[in-house]
């Protein structure tokens, strides 16, 4: 499933085609994605202008002139393709290509900018929902989300306090969207490696008894921000499904230090360890047991 860097890459790819443009025509080829599309979905979009295109965690948020917000999620295999006069683009990125089969183009936006934006999703785990802007804070999909990891408010003090007294593993805590929004398996593995912290470490160990941060919390927050920023600059990670809107693959997978490198030599200078794979909460975890403590 796309994580924060991939979704942010998609947002940036869609922005020129959608922001400031009007929905001239909306085609719905299939009304049931992960959930049924809203009633009169096409009618509620047509004629409205996208006044802003944002992101919250792994959700894309298109503010509309009607006062509605189009909340979109890529799911496991969803992707947007942008067709212009001279070129096609697919914002996002992954090891294996996204589907190009038109049978999976479930929603098509014809924008006044001249761009045609299609949402392609073979597995139909993606979703689209219209929510009134004034009710967005109460929207169940967004209401319980934690702070944005790249926001100014997210710091060592905030993370330590959220992990205070938690008996769960540090990796499980970071994957909890209520603690920090948008992180997924790949970037948690990479951030823990960069911070030299074991994914098996108890989450509470990054905080003092009072809940104040210790140096582990400071290292971890710095690592999270660095990994996410580097991944966004690289266009995301091209794993099974992700592709950018310009059709090109993201390049961050070439920078993986531990993820998907089981049995390979640790890249830390002077470390003789090898990357190990374990399963935590039904997810693969990659780490170096020698230098991550």
C-alpha cells in the first residue's frame, strides 16, 4: 500500500492538472470501489472547481468550490493517470508497474484544464468520498489520525509522550496511525535503521517515566523526517503497485538500507551484521540485529 511519500508524490503530480480547474465531466464506470461511491457522485462534482489539493496521512483531499471535500485513498493497487495534449503521466512510483488496463479505469475526471485524470484500481481497495468541509474534522476516516510526521508540531516530546508506558514494540507503535499519521512498513523499517533502534524495542523506552523524551526519541524523530523527505525527493518507492503520475517509477527503493534486503550485509560502516527479516503483527520487518539495539 502506498505510504506518505508515495501519496505526496501523487498529490504533486495531480496538482497542475486539477488545482484551479473545474470538473467539466465525470465518468463513473464502476460505482463500487472499497465502498460504494456517494449518491449522485458525478453530479456533485461536475461544474465545481478544485480550489486546493492537499494530503492528510495517506489520503488526498480535494477542496471543491461547492464546500465539499473529495477524500481519495489509493488502497493497495490504485493509481491516477493524467492524460494531456502531448503526454501521459502517472504520479507516484513502485518495483512493479501499475495496471494500464482500461477495464480498471473506474473513475474518469475531465478537467477544464484540458487534462483527463483517470483512477485505475484493479483490486478496488481504493476509495472516494465526498465530505462537507465543516464536517471534515468529524469524518471517521480522518478523525483519529495522529500528527503529520513532517509537520512542525511533530517532535521528540510529542512522540515520547504518545509512547509513554506502551508495552507494544516500537515498530508497532510507529505503525499506529493514531500515534503518527502516514507511516507504513517500509519507512518505519528505514527510519528505525537510521536511528539505530531495534524494531523489537518496547515503545516506552523512548520516553522517561515522566513522558519526557530521551535521546532515542530525538534520534527517531530526526530519522523519520529525514527518510520521508528523502523518499519524497526521490519520487517515492517503486514497489509492487506504486507509480508516479508521470508514469515513471520512484527511485527511493535504490536507497533502501534494510527493507527487502534480507541476508545482505549491513550498510553501516564497520558493522559486520546482516539484515534479518522477522514478522511482527503479520508484517515483514527488516533490520540489522547487530547495530540496531
